[in-house]
C-alpha cells in the first residue's frame, strides 16, 4: 500500500472527520470521512484521504467529497467514496467514480432452512455450488448470448432472462431500480465489450467476488427484521459480483475517450485517474448511456448467479427452490452513478451521485424503496469477510441529510493483496477456516490468501460507525458457513 496520509482530519462530530478546503489549492468543497478513532488509524495508512481531497476539486461537486468508514485506496477515487455533481453547475461524470466493475453489487437470498437443517450438509452444498457456479478470472458460463441478445439483455436487465424462465417477476420488485436503469443505450457499448460479456453472464469472477451461505446469528431490530423476513438461525445466501469483462471494457473505453476532456472543456485535474467530462457533453452522454447498459448487465449477472444457487439448493435438499423459500431480500449496486433528486442548501435538485464502493441507503417513505419495505427503509446488504460476519442494515434519514442517501459497502481492505499473499504463504487458509466452521472452496489457493479475513477491516467496526452516524441502522448480523470464491 502507499505511504500514510498525514493531512488534517478534524472531528466535526457524529463520527465525521473533515479535510478542510484549505488543505489543497483547487478543492471546491471540504472532504468528509466517516470513521471512529479505531478506523481512523487504519484509514491513515494509505493515501485514500488524499484521494478524497482530489475528488473535492471536480467541477460541479456539491456539499462535500464524502468517504465511508470502509474507505481504502482505489483508482483515482478511493473505494468507499461518494461524490455528487450538479449538471447545471458544469458538473462532471467520472468513470473512476464508478469503478472498473460497473454495478458490482450484492444480492441476498433468504431460505426457510435453519442451522440444524444444513449443518451436516455444508460440505456437499459448498462442493455442489463450487462445481455449478462458474468462478475465476475470465471464466465463461453455461448461458451464451450472441451480440444481439447481449445488447437486448443490457437494455432490459434481468427481465430478459426471467422471460426465459430464469427467475420470477417478483425478483425484479426486490432489485434496486427494478433491475433496469432507464435510458441505457447498449449501442454505446463497444463490440469488444459485448464480446467479453456475451459468455460471462452468470459467472462469479475472481478475487473478492463470492457466493456465501450464511446463518443469521443476531437480530438487532426485530421490527425491521420481521418486515424483511429475517430471523435468528435462518440460512441465507449472499452473492457478490458485478458486470464482469463487459463492465471493465466499458470503463476502459471511456477512460480512453475522456483522456483529453479536461483540456477540451477547460478544467484542471490533480490526478489523471480522475478523468471526467461534463455530464452534458458528447463524451459524458456516451459514457452514461453505456454505463447504464453495463449496470443492467450486472443485475442480470446476479440474477443468473442466484438462479444457479437456487438449483443447487433444490438438488442438495431434494425440494424445489420455491419450497425452500429462496426469495430475494434485495439486490443493491455499490459501484454506480445515478441521477437522483436531493436537497442541497434547502433546494431540491437533480445531481449525479457517484457511489464507488458505497451503497444507496434510502429511508422509509422514499418512493424508490420497494413497496414491501417502504414503511421501514430499503435493505442495505453489507458483506464483511469469509471468516467473521456480514450484515443487513436498513436505510435511514441521516443518509439523505449527510451523504446523498448513501452508506458503506463492506469492511474494506486492511491489507494490500501483496501483503495478504505474503502473510498467507505456506498456510492453508481453507483448513483454518474449516476449524472456525466455514467451508471454503476457491479457484486458486493464492486467491484464498489474498482474501483471508484479516486482509479486511472488521466489518462490525464499520457498521458501528454507519449506525452511529445514522447513515443506516443495524438489522441483522450473519456469520459465514460456506463460501465459494473466484
Ligand atoms: N462475507 C464476505 N465478504 C467478503 C468476502 N470477500 C470480500 N468481502 C467483502 O466485500 C466487500 C466488497 O468488496 P469490493 O470489491 O466491492 O470493494 C469487501 O470490502 C469485503 O468487506 C467474502 O468472501 N465473504
Ligand atoms: Mn464489489
Ligand atoms: Mn466487483
């Protein structure tokens, strides 16, 4: 990891720390980093806070350049970063503020099984998941779409595969944006990107992507848990994946197209990786249309991953997935930019909210929260690591007031991949996990070392902060029982 951040992080209360505008010439707004003292120590270990300050220089940025407690260094923007820009004030769109894995996100599926029903079947279950759900870098899957079908899929989102029997319409009700971001234009996605995506839909990918069987080990808010249909000892499945090679290529193509935009449109950037273009420019419009199409592909990918998990459970437990109650709680994106209405300085306006490693957390009553959850707020799904815990939270009002309706997206890395790999050399992480009651299977042993639990911060600490700051509230904590990794 890069050397540490020594700049100012002034506490302004409620777990929020300010990098004042005066820290660097060119900052248009302050930086706001949400953390407690324990996490601040980890956050200072790399230059992610400096990246927060750099983002504060983007044209049209509103209120503050914001970062969540799971912040760590990323391409241009930190992971865990939130930035809203106003098109009416020359606001920009930046691919680095979305990330290479467009619409990387998490889907959470409930079952009507309990710990006692699965505990003697975990090895069989994980093995069946591992050999059914394709994982690993560049892996293709069993669903093959030609270029025309891939483009249709990007226009329609999971509806396209549900119409072909791969899921049910109610899955869409429980997906952010109903699984279809409007105004996606698949024709703005290059042929090369389409080619990369055509055979990868329904595959997990590598590294931090996973499919995990979990058990609810604590319930913190019984009323909300009831609305979400969660209870103690219940078995659930969490899926973390994105838009595979297709999204990566859309990002790469746009970065090439944005290379000269700062000169063309007359603004300065402190870091080339912050490449951006005005929202209302040909380059900006093209990226937005392609990014939305890639996002729809990402929802579709998780739909197909869920469908394969449903099939495996049905095979192992000898009952249909419907009979096993395998209903989707929710699917959330955590790498995306969206045009949303927010109140800024007492005025409602439409802004482009970039969430890179950050999750939408809309509160009760928001029209974009599915009807079923509208009295309590949207479910927020937070993976932690494969050895300790993950969480279901609920969106809350504080997020609308402070972070453009956003909360954290995970635990966030505490060690670089290189450091974690070195730390794991000669160890059998799978055996260590088995001792703790977690069955893990991965395409590569190095992958398990890079992804070992201590490579991440403790997600419970991250959740403490977002709960305390009222960016989202604790509902239930899950612990892992079995995981497949790329
Ligand atoms: N429950 C698990 N959580 C995991 C695992 N591997 C990673 N993670 C968490 O996911 C987030 C999201 O990662 P990102 O790539 O989107 O930034 C990460 O911060 C970890 O907390 C796992 O195997 N199981
Ligand atoms: Mn992700
Ligand atoms: Mn991803």
